[in-house]
C-alpha cells in the first residue's frame, strides 16, 4: 500500500483522500480493450507527472517501465494498484495480455522471455527492440488516443475497422514506436519519440484480404472456444497450435501436405519476434493455403510429431565459416535481428 507521504510527492492533480486516510491516485478511465501500460501512461500524462513518478508512487522501489507491464501483474502488485487507484482488481486484470491469451492454453510464465502469440517488445531497460503496433486511423479517431490489447496479439496484423496494416514504426524516420521509452521530450502515445512525427497522420498499407480473414477467424476462435479446420471442429488451443505451426513454414507449398507431414523451415526468428509486415505476409499465405487443405491434411497437422507446441524453444541458427555461401534465409534473419537491436523497422 503506498503511504501518504510518498503519494503526496506526486502532483496534486492526481491525488485525493479516502475517508480511512489512504491516499488514492485518480487515474484516467480505462478505455475499451486498453492495455495496462497505455492506461498508466495516459494517466500520468493527464496528471502532468512523469510515468516513472506515477508508478513509483503505486509500487515504491519497483522499476515498472523496465518490464513488459502488459503481460500482467503479480497478485501483490495488482493489490497495490487497486489500493492506490481504487479501480476494481478484475477491471485491471482485464487490461492484461495474460487475460486475453489464457484461452490458448499456453504456459504464460514471466520467466519466459517470449510468450506465445504476444508480439514481443524485446525490452532492455525502457528501450524496446520491437515497436508497439498501432492503427494510425484508430488513434486519429480516438477522443483520447490509447493502445489496444488486440494490437499486441501476434495474429492481429491489421485493423479490421479501417482495413489497414498495423504500423509499429515511424513513417518518417523508421524508428520503432516506443511510447514508454525514456526521453527528454514529453511522453506521447501518438508521436514518434525520435522525430516527433504525429503517427495519426501516417498512411498504412492496405490489409491483405486473406490475412484479414485469418485474423478475424482467429479472433472468433479465441472467443468461441472451438474453431473449424477443414471439416474438423477443434478446441481453441489445438486450432492455434496448428496456426502457429503453419506460420513458421517458409513457403506455402510446404502446407500442401497431401498426407505427408509438413516440414518446418530452419531456425529463425519466432513469429512473435517478426515485424508486423512479415507476420502480415505469413498470415495471408497461410490463410490461402488452409482454405485448400483436405481433412486428411488437417489431421496430419494435428497429429504429426513435427507439430511444435506453443512456447516450444527452437534451436538457434548455426553457421559454419567454411561451408560456402550463407543461405539467404539466414542472412535475412540476421538482418532482422540487427534492425531489432537498432530499434529500426524491418519492412
Ligand atoms: Zn483502426
Ligand atoms: Zn520518427
């Protein structure tokens, strides 16, 4: 529980007193499907205080912005936040990605650096290797712009309302969108931390119809608990398991299994580490191929020993200096990794 003297170091505009004497921070109202980090950041901006100050009042001694807050809070930290702001704990839980991803049945441990189906931020202190995905048209139409949980689900590569691909970088300087990064400039959910370009005026590419259809199907399967694969109706975890396997395949022809187990491509970046553009392309290819698969092919995918389960670790690519030219796929993977380390978009 935050003590009154600590809370009183925050600007007066963000505090009030409960009858029992606890100091309560007034946070902004949570928007529909808003992420935890977006809510806290907006609240800090509205209160005209540093995000670090706000979280320091809620969780003294914890550097909250150095971790991926959107994953979820421990029970103790949730309780501290609930006591500090008075918002119902269940309402706060509904902001967490853990709450959204739980139906997929995958292990969601904070010890895992990458969660299945959660677009990875790749955090190092308050800097991210991966950008925060956003729809520029949604941000432009928001009265109070905020970031949606859906944008961080790795199968969501576009906005179905506006028919555009999600962006995760600045269209002017290509720096990845990092609204939570420490910067001498005022924090903002809508502008580039590097060049101050207003993301709301960005023009995103159109969303591929196949990818849009696949994304909508995935959203439906997540809600309904089951999904169709060919003529089979399977549970949500199995449906997403097949999808995860398929998006890791390099070429669409590899999905034309005809009774033979498909073979995944060699090691590379996990789907959750790929850029939105790459995920967009893969999802579109998979959608068009899944539509052509027979029930036998689907059964093979569901039962095949090559079917990797969510969260399964893959081996790192190896390169032997004297083995000749570097494979093009390996070069692309290394280039993608380098750009991530440089906080630049991989298009
Ligand atoms: Zn939109
Ligand atoms: Zn920029």
